[in-house]
C-alpha cells in the first residue's frame, strides 16, 4: 500500500515537471518514464513546426498540422493526449503491452557471435524478432532507425556504437533531450549488435531483453531491422494465430501474430532466399490463401492436424538465367551451388528461341552452368568464369559490393583474380577488359581478404592498393578490408 502511494506521488511529480517544462517551451519532445511526450504550439511559424516534427521523427507537413489535421501524426503511432487552445500534446508509449506475448523466454539460437575472428559482428541469420521491455529502438517513417536511451540526464556524453559503425568510439554521438538521449541511424534490413558508451563506460541497452555473446567473453545487445510482414486476412474470431516456417524450424509456439482490423500480421527480419511457411489459427494449420506459390507439405500425416500444402516466398535479388539456341533439346537444367533447390526447381523452360529460368537468390557469389540433355554447357553470354576440377563454370555475383580493377595490360590474353576469396584457386576468376582496365565484381562479407592478379600466368600485386603483407614465398599479397 505504501509503495503504491509513493508510486502515485512520483507520477504526479513527473506530470507536474513535464507541465512546467511545457509552460517554458512551446515545442518540446520529452522522454518520460514509459512514453514520449510531444507538445506543439499550432501558432508557431511553419518552419518551426516542421523542425519539431522532424525531431520527433513524424512524417508530416507543418502546414497541414497547423490547420489541425493530425492524421499523419496518428499514423506514426502517436495519440492525442490533450489540447488546450493551440497547445496540443501527443504521447507515444514506449511499452508495447501486447508485443510478442510468449509463454517461455525468447530463444536466441545461432545469433551472432563473430565473423572471421572479429567479435561483435552478427553472423548470417535466417530470421529475427526484437523483444524490448520498452520499445526504445524503432523505425521512423523516414526509413531511419531511432535509438533512445532514457535517463542518464547528468551524463556529459553518450555514444551509440555497434556493428553498423564498425564499433566506433568517436562516431555515434547521441543528442541530449529532455529525459534522455536520442540518435537516428540509417540501417539496411538485417541483424546488428550494439552498445551505449555513457561517459566512457560501455553498457548494453537496459531496455533490450536480447543479449548475445560477442565472441570475446562479453555481451552485446542485438537489434533486427525488419524487412517482411506476414499477413493473414480474416479469421478475426480466432484467439491465437501463429506463423511458422523452415526459417524457425516450424516452431508453432514462437511467432505470435498481432490482430488488426482485417486479420493478422507479424513483422520480422527474414533472410534472403526461398522460405516455406504456414499459419496456425487456434491449433489448425492454414496455407496462405493470398499466396499462389505452394508446394506439397512433406510432413503431412492427416488432414486434421497438418495442412496439405506449404506456402512459398522468395526474398532477394531476381536473376534471369537464359540460354539461347538448342531448339531440339529435351531438357535444360541449371547446375550450381544453389542451396535449397532440387532439380525440379532448376528446370529451364523454353520461351521462343531461348531457355529461361527466373530465380530469386541471396546476395553472394555463384558458380553455375547449364546441363543440356546431360551435357554441361557454360553460359556463353557470361564472360566471367572459374575452373573447378579442370572444368569451366560460369561465375555470377548477386548484389556485388566490390569491384576489383587492374589498369593497363591491354595486350594480355587472360587476367584472373585469385586469393582467399576463392581459396587461391590457381585459375581464379576470369576478369574482363573494357575502357583500359580489367574488372570483376564480387559480393564480399565483412572481413579481411588477401588477393593477387594473375596476368597471363604472372602473379602481381594490386598496383592501386597500398595495403599488402608478406607471404611465405616473400612475394607479398594485397590486403583488402571490407567493413
């Protein structure tokens, strides 16, 4: 009883302090205990209104808000708490009461800890969902991600450091606001580890319930920027709806969907590639009625418990494989290192004078070739290739993020790229010559790479790269760091 009394007094004092602050400032954003509080004066100039809306991360035009149209503010998750004349107050809860309700602790499986010996960088994950006591990290309508650290008002400097800024102790300076600290960061969909540095002291996010081993004996907070929403229309009378798939080992007790006016939804981060999934409504499996892509469920036992079909989605980069000619061929199949694709998924179809196969692939590097009536055929339209076991394979980079270049050597007959990126294969990746330079594009993960060029059989360092290190043959290797 005494504790409840003290809690009530503290809450009254908090409200009074906020009201006093509002009396001093017409446009104010405050980080309170469990909410963001935004106060605006509709009489301020439009430029000042645009400024406070931008600070709050609200995608709305000041000119429209000044007229009393708050629809855009409401769409961003803010609720009108009060209005006194031209002074309006909006609140946004940091506590999501119904967020990810689960009957057991959230399971973090293979999330993180290191890549190529570098702690603190997430390994590739199939999927991810966030779990916060207070939602202090969230996406703005602008596409930026807002990090909020409530409290620490007496601290002089606070930094946000993580895998997204290479764990910098100089970047990521947070802005002090009334009631805490805030910083907006541009992130691509994916998994990220991070910490706060408060007056030189490292700490995990106190509101993030997911901590992961960083691979060096410490813990980091982990955040997932979502890129996919599962939707199931109807079934509004259901008490509990889940989504499960091969990405989470078909665990039907993990991903609870949220009820909307038209059905059910669930946001999450989902890795690129082919994903099979189903919904479960009150214990009954349901194939996605809105998705025409389906496959037979290999786990089907009986009609009562198992859906007969799985729904299929493809996330990633669309790639069209095409082979011209071979009008009399009976079968053309795509061969290569494509995980999760059986032969039926790799069958090309005849279209006019070409054989074609559209696929959606993860970012990465692929060796491939066509098999025409049992005979292997490298892609004649692709100048890049590699040699494996003495046989020629075409080479393809999906979502390439780095281009290797070698200027000159116009008279060379063959130039290849060799290094740790292809296990120093002696034949390497064949480069192409255009506009005075040899080039090839690759998709590289974060980490360190050693490489050389091979010009008509002669090994050379990259003349445009000053970074190199000695090797066992005392001929040196060029060094590339991808951050």
